[in-house]
């Protein structure tokens, strides 16, 4: 991981902690995202982690149905699905 990627990952980790958020990432996400994730796994594993989390915010780096599942399991929590940004 480059120095810039380390810096960005560190900033993401600080923001997640500050916001009481958890980052769940699917295996097919970019390595940089995987390195920032609290949990890395397949759809079932991430749904289980979403259901068990005590965080107020769930950030799900995956596909729409995974974020929808997390929201169904946690109707009282905010679930965010980041969009990819092309560079």
C-alpha cells in the first residue's frame, strides 16, 4: 500500500471510530478498501456481521442487495452504500 493509501486508510479508520460506524467489505472490493474494513467476507458473513454490530452506522462496500439486507436486519440504523469513483 502506498503512503497516500495508508494516509487515506488511517483517515477512514478515524472517521469510522468518530461516527461509531462499521465498514463491511465484500471479497471482490479493491485491496485498499479491504484493508480499511472492519470485516471482510462474502454476502452471508457480512449480513451476519451487520446483524450483530453495535455500531450506529453500517457502511457496506458491496452491492445494493447487501445494503438492503443490512437495513432490513437493522431498521433503526443508518446503512450507507458508497459509490465507486473513477479516477
